[in-house]
C-alpha cells in the first residue's frame, strides 16, 4: 500500500476515529486504526465493539492496500509531523514507513484482515436533522445522564420520534432533562436509548453548522450517524426506558419568572463556599417579589436577594446547587420560569411551549439552621 495526503487531512481523520479506540481491551487489534486504501478511497476506521467510527480522507492512492496501525503511536506521529504532504507506505512484512519532508518513521503494522469491521447496517429509513440542532440537543441534556453502570438505561438518552416531533430525555435519579424539536418531515414512530458515550463523541465531531445535515438510521440494535465523510455506528442500550410522563405534572403552587444570568451567577457565587464532595444545599426563600438564596457551610455563609415576578404561594425549598447550575447553563433565554409545588416536590424549569423541561428534585434541610 502507498498513498499521499496532506497532514491536515490525515490528522483530521485520525482525530475523528480515535474517539472509538478503546482505552482498555484484551484484543490488541482494537487498539489500532485501520487504514483501508484497497478501493478507490482512503478510509480510516476504529472500533471498540460498542462504538465504531469510519471516515474518508482525501489523498492519492499510488498502490492499493490495507494495514492496521497502533492508534496511540500513529496519532502521536501524525500530530508531530511538519505541515506538509505525508506519504504512507507498507511492505509485504507489514512494516509501515511514514514520510513527511525530512522526517521518516518506520513502525510495525498488523494485518488489516484481523480487524473487526463495523457491523453492516442497511441504511434505508433515516431521520434528517441539522448538525447544529443535534449538537445543541445533546449539550442541553447530556449532563443529567448517570455516570455509573448500576442502571445501564440511565447512562443513555432516550430518542423518541412521534410524527414530526423528536424528543430527547436523560435522567440520573435526581433530575430529568427533556428537549423537544419539530422535524421538517413526518417519520414513523421510534423509541431507542442511545449510549451517552456515543452522543458525547458524536457531539465532538459535529461541525455545529445549521446548514450541515446529519442522517440518523435506527435499527433494532444499532444507531448510525452519517454526516460529512463520517459514519458512526453504535449499539443501542436494551430495555424499556422509564415512564416519566406521570412525573411531569403541570400543577404548581408557585411560579417564578427570573433573570437567568442573575440567578445563575448568584448560585455560582454561593458554591464558592462548598467544598468538593460536600452536599450542602442552597436554600431558596420565595416571598412576594423577592427570592432570597442562602448557603451555610464550614467555610462560611452567604445570602443574596434577587428581584422576581411571583404568582402563587410563598415557599422555602432547598436544592443541590450543581443541579440548578447545570440546567441554567444550557438555557439560552434571558428569562426563565420556575414552577414549584411544595418543599418536597420537584421543581420544573421550562418554557411556555415545553421545548425544554428540567425537573430537579429538592433536598431536605433543617429550616431552623437557615
């Protein structure tokens, strides 16, 4: 095999597929990036058996062939090459030579035949969405997936399509994040759980441009993301996702309209007094046109008042400040509406059309120690 391509193209391709190289594996072939120039295009592939990524790069094939190279060594070499054309050549003993200007590396490769290819998935029915929209939906929900494996379903996000509506849901047992958008077309109903890791890696690769589109293909066991010159194939998480409808009551006793930036900055300041791992709640006292936020910790105490518009009853309620910060950070509106029922019921932060809903469970606290 022998081909020539620019360092920029090669590095871009390597960076994309590296996201599917496993950090730990007993199969050394999976620690490799497959370079396939056996047809009329140069393809790079990595696969950790749960997530697989394939991308095409531009270049000129001088001799067709295929090789698997250790991902860590190969990507480090490419990263440190001069910014010029790179020639990659392999011989019959799988020795690979990488040349760029006066730099020349010789590394050992593995047979491409041993590599575990991406599963073949018939790509017929697909959902089209803008790369910007998908990237935003992931950003606005991914923070509330669970990071432990105790409940596999909580480590993924629900993608539910009904007609021309796409709903994405994540939850970790303490909060729920929901984003809804209207699609350009109407589709067959679908309901799948996509691993959070897959969504995080896809989000990093997406251009984020509104005019760039991405196609999503769903099968019984896999989801495929197809965009630009890249294909991402991931296993789905099996099982029935949680029924969250009964938790999304529209009843409330108190509704507060508040400036989002002011609210977020205030909570952010309060967390200066909370040590990492310390679960001190922020206590919110709402009465008339005022919201008082208080925090007490071993480091000290803080209280601050914010002007609000209030409907309904006064309320005293406590929250994990991190959960409020995570939700407020991803909302783009200047003003947010917070709906509360009582000190033991979840609060909702949502817009009028419910394009986003953030449900956060309160924290018990001793009102005497306020």
